[in-house]
């Protein structure tokens, strides 16, 4: 995929998946606005392995699904 996508397009196209984004565009609060999708999968570890293999200069990984209320998120 060589196209730059908005975060809305990424969330719609890759619903409930982990997405590796190259050169993410961000706002002043570092919220991701878009970027080039390098890889996507329902398996988070697969996306992380792809990131290690591709070694992009700048990247972000986002989850496009809903996180359940009873789930702890560690940053």
C-alpha cells in the first residue's frame, strides 16, 4: 500500500485490527491523523514482528477497534 490514508479511512478499512503506520501525521497533541499503512492484522504480535522486520524510520501502531471497559491499557 503506497497511499497515504486518513485515520478515519484506516479505522473504516481495517476495523478491529492492529495497524502499522509509516511516517504518521500527527496534530499538536500527537494524535494520529493519518499515514501510510505498512501492515495490518488482527494479531498484534504479527504487526509488531512486521515492524521489526521493516524497520521504518518513523512509525506508529494503532488498534482500530473498541477497547472493552474492563481492560487495562499500559503505555
